């Protein structure tokens, strides 16, 4: 019994164990010469430990090591069951697994600067399996599923890693060499890919798609100074975590955890040159966490964020369209207000100016959306819900810069809406509840394919240089329709005018209004009216009293 001491069995040729070796330190079997081959398990003819001798190694060692870090000859590992944490160590000597290995709950490490041959199964029950360079600061790289790498495991060799490991690790925090991943879709346990976070010469390259096996608990964790993703990553509920900057290179890259957490702890960017890259982030019923800046150095194209829980911790930049939606169709949304999927005012402000559009959607379901507070949108804004849902604009909306507004589905408005001469599209029924409600699109177009209805006693003002009515406008207060520009002419019932309402559009002005006013007291342009006999309320046509032209 060696107690807590480290013990090394160093010999030129064979080493014989004839009694039980007990201890809690590190037990190392190391040939005295670095060109001596090592055999483990089975029948051993060179330096090594045969199957019977392996059974004499006590189970309390902190680690059992076979080899040395300058070993240039082979290590052959026959079938064995390991009672301790075990490490196979070589420089350029090839480590060959010729028989099934069972590490139980222990750690099994392949530490080498050569390409191991995994010709039989590697089994574990909650333990950790590690492949890493013996000289991390050297040129040793890792390539998986046929990708280039000094330590190169084929897809068949990866298949020999049995289901049941608590974690599988490729690389080490001090590794300088690249990690390259080709397509592999049979990951069955949590996997970590790790290299230096300070080295900037070699990247961690996800060159092809990675996917978890069906019904597995595989997760992916990526750590390295530069993580380049060129294809999709998919798990079956396991988490995907990026601890360092990520750059996507494909036209569209999808990250889908199907319910696991999806976390970017650092930046997420596109790639310089060509069209902007599109990114789809789907955490399903899990948490989508964007901790670092998105598109801060190279803006993205389209960005889709799908999750039942979302946290935006830093600014998002891009030139395409942003879609934010719950995974569970119909789940409620709160934008500056309460909801199952909640976006705070601070998070909304992190959607920086420059997007082609920002859409909040119920993902095909009848979501209730509560929108409140000073959002100050700067890009085109859309709210979409099903016919049984409701978009509740509780504080009105003032849209700046080039922000237009589109409402798809039923909506309710408290307050007024205005844009900076950008379109307003009301594509579903809209209820207005403020005593005097103004919906103003400036010099742009206000389109109402959806019906607008007033609460009792509400006065409604529709203001835009162009108004296209496509459904009923009803209420019992005073209705005003007017152009924004003082020089925009008005044509009614087929008469010419920049602000033009046809007879069919006038028919949408429902009976019940106390009055209908068309025009404005400071209008300097003309009002032309053709024959129309279906006015539903007292009509006032208004223009400047001082204009004589």
C-alpha cells in the first residue's frame, strides 16, 4: 500500500505484477526508453501489463497512466475494465484500441500527438472520455469524422464511443492546434470542443453539420478564441453553448436544440465579403441566451429567434429581417410589458437601427401580445397573431426614422400611432379606446384591409397623404380623414386628387358617426367631389379659408 504517494513502474522491458498494488496517488507505467512498445491487457509480450496483472491494480488510485509524453512507439490496448481514472500517453507513438474498454464512472484519457486507432468500443457510465494533444502548445490538431487533424477520428471510430458517457472532451484549454469537424450525426452524449482562448492563429472549425442521435442527451459546448461555424447544429433537447466569439460563414446557419438551452456567451457575427449571412436560433421550449454582441463587427442578414424564453444581453445588428417568436404556438408575448415570452424595453432597444424589419409573431398561434412603454422603433415593425389572438398596443406607438407599422391579426389601441412618413398597414380588426385617437402615416400610405371600430364616444383621426380603405370604419364619435401635407389635393367619389377616396371606400364609413370631416382647416390644395349619395353621417369638407387658388 503506497498511500497517497505517486508510484512509477519504470523498466526497459517487461514489468511483472505479482501482488495487489494499493494507493491513492498517481500510478504510472512508463518504459525507461521512449522507443519501447507498450501492451496492455490480453497477452503481453513487450513492456506492459497483462489481463491478470490489471486485476491486481487497486481501485483507489487517483489516476493510472500508461506511457510517457515522448513515446515514439505503439501502445496497444486490449480489452479491459478500468477501476480507476486512466490515461494513455504518447508522443508520436500510435495508441491502438484493439479490444472493448469499459471505464465505468471513471475518466479515460487519450493524450497523444499521433492519430489513435479506435478499433473497438469505448464504454463509460457517467465518466469522462478525453482526446487531447500531449503537447498542447505544439502543432497537434484534432480532426473528427474525416476532417484534417493530427488526432483524427473517423466516423466509424466515433461510432465506437458507446452511449453512456457523462462528457466527451476533444482538446484542452492550452491547445494551439485547430479543431476541425466534418459532418457527424450520431453524437450520443454531451460533447465539449476546447482549445486555447488566447491563440488567434488556429480556429475551432465546424465545417459540416453536427447532430445528436435520436432521443440522446448529447449537448455541444464550444470553447476557443475563434469559433467558425459553416453548417447546422442540432440536438435532441441537449444544450448548445458557445463560450467565445462565433462567426457564421454559410448563407443560412441553423442552431436547433429542440428544447435545450442555446447560449452565446460572446459575440456572434457574419463573415466579411459577399452577402450577409442569415442565422436561425431555435431553443424550442428552452432558453435562448444572447449574452454577447450580435453583428457588432460584421452584421448579419436575417435573424430568427425562436424560444419560449429569450434573453437579449447586448446589441443586435443586421441588414435583414428579425423574427422573434415563441416556440409554443400561441404563447403570449410581452414587449415592454408582461408575457410568457418577455422582451423588456431595454432588450427592444438593443435591436439597433439598420434592420430591414422587426417582426413579433405568435408562430402561427393565437397569441396575446401586450406592447407598452416607449419603444421608439427605428426600423419597420410588424406584429402578427392568429384570428383568435390580440395585439394590445397599450401606450400607442411613435415610430421614428424609416419605421413603418404592420398589424396582422386583431389589435386594440390605447393612445395614438404616428410614423415618420412611413406606411401603416392595419390588416386585421382594430379597436381604438382613447377619447381622441390619431393614426398618422405622414406623407406615406395608411392602409386598412382590417376594420377599425371605436369605443363609445371616441373621436378618430386618420391622417396620411394616401389612405386606402378596405374594411368598415365604425364608431359614434367624430371621424376625421385628412392628408398630412397641406398641399395634397383631395378627390372623393372618383374625382381626381392626391388624397383619394373612391365611392367604394366611402361606403366603408359606417352609419353611426356623429360627424365625418374630410380635409383640414389649413389645407391649401383643392377638394373635388363627384356624385355620392350614401353619406352615413353629417359631412364637413374643410380647407383653408384664406386660400384663393
